[in-house]
């Protein structure tokens, strides 16, 4: 279930966030709404596309995968497996 979250103004001047593409930063913000209170969320790029970019026909799963990699590279997300499923 989606949750209402607030964005700290410091987010916008964070060095690492500033190095991301705008799309990756937007995806990161969107994930806060869908992750559980501990920050866990399934790692499916297709699900992320449907949740964060609904109705945006120009956004592909491949693009979301690319933005996932940006977030992972900057350690804004950390992927892990449990029972063979990626989170």
C-alpha cells in the first residue's frame, strides 16, 4: 500500500542525488511511497515502472532498469535476495 512521505529539503542539494539523472532521482522519491517502513520493496523494474510511472507510455522497463542501476551504483538502493526473490 502506498504511503504519504515527506521530502527533506536537503534532498535537493545532496551531492549524490545531484549526480543522478532526474529520472533516477524521481524514481528514488517514488520508491519511498511504495517501500515498507523498513525500506524494503521488490526489485522488479516492471513493477517499479507501473507504480512510479503509471500512464507514462514513454517510460520502458529497460529505462527503469537503467535508473535502478544508477541508484544501486550510488548505493541509494541495495539489492538483496530472500528465498530466491530480489528486493
